[in-house]
């Protein structure tokens, strides 16, 4: 069987494992505490933890218990890619979102959604009571105002070199790699700089 890539193998499994995003985590935790009733819009540069945070959410308490109790058939956390949504798929999401059962739809790469698709979802956001939408994007200017204004914004920032270092060292430790020598440390520091704030890029270079 092929080895799992480092980015997936070491994707944070809980919000407390997310590095260097204190503001986003504070806002997300506050929303979770309130039962995650508001739709959220994650935005920020690439490879900084947006998808990772979304994937952690269904496991956070007290949301986890709530989802478990009322999970509809077909899952309570439904990931979708904004680029892949056509009218049929989006109408299907709208229909399901309006039906009974607590659900979270996670629309990744939301800035890749067509304008007509955003229009359909914009209306859906107003009509749903048990479904929460979470959108994630890099470029806020590609998100229709109608969606933007119906979501709580959660800004993610570019990671500092020290945070990239922390991510790399966590993976090295987990893999059991000895990076205690001066040379290794220097090489990792240069890798962290090269990653330019992108955690995914850092782990992909580390894998080479
Ligand atoms: N803040 C972080 N804390 C810990 N690990 C991180 C963080 N950001 C990125 N990573 C690592 O990089 C990988 C990719 O991150 P993620 O998919 O969450 O980025 P993203 O912000 O969704 O990027 P994109 O905008 O390209 O979708 C994760 O699997 C994880 O290993
Ligand atoms: Mg992502």
C-alpha cells in the first residue's frame, strides 16, 4: 500500500493542534460553544490551516454529541469542492440542507464557485435552520456579497517562519527522525523560510 503523504498523515486532528492561528481558533471555538449556528466564511492564504480546522470541527464538544444525536442518513459533515458544483449538485445540496437533521456543509475552494451557484446558495443560507454552511477561500473578492454578508468571517493569517518550524518539527518528531544536529536544524530553518508561510508547501518539501 502506498505511504500516506505527510500533509494528510499529520493533518491536525483537533483544534488544539492548529499552530499559529490564535484569532481564528478563538472565533471558531466561540462559535462551536454557541452550537455552531452561524454560517462561517474562512479566508486567508494557502496552506495555513483552513481545511484542517473545518475537518476538526465535527469532533469538537459539544458539537460532536449534537451531531451524533441527530445525524441524518448520509453523514453530518459533508465536504464539497466549490469548483465542482454545478446547478444540479447545488440544488441537491439546497434541498438536503432544508430538510430535517443537523448537518454541516463544508464548501472548500469557495472562491472557485460560479456566480450562478453562489446565487443559489445565497438564498439557501437564509432558509436553512438545522444546517450550517462553512465556506473556505483564499480570495474574498471572489465571494458574492450576498454570501459574505450572511456569514461570520474567520480570518486566517500567513504563518510565521517560527510556526512553520513548529509544524515541521512536530512531523519530524512523529516520524521519529533525528533532527537534533546543528546541520539538520539549519536545513530545516532554510526549508521553513522557503515555504513562505505555507504549511502544506513546507511538508511537501520535507517529503522530498
Ligand atoms: N496552522 C497549521 N497548523 C498545523 N498544521 C498546518 C497548519 N496549516 C497547515 N498545516 C499543514 O499543512 C497541511 C495543509 O493545510 P490546510 O489544508 O489546512 O490548508 P488550507 O489553509 O486549507 O489551504 P488552501 O487555501 O490551499 O486550501 C495540513 O494537512 C497540515 O499538515
Ligand atoms: Mg483548504
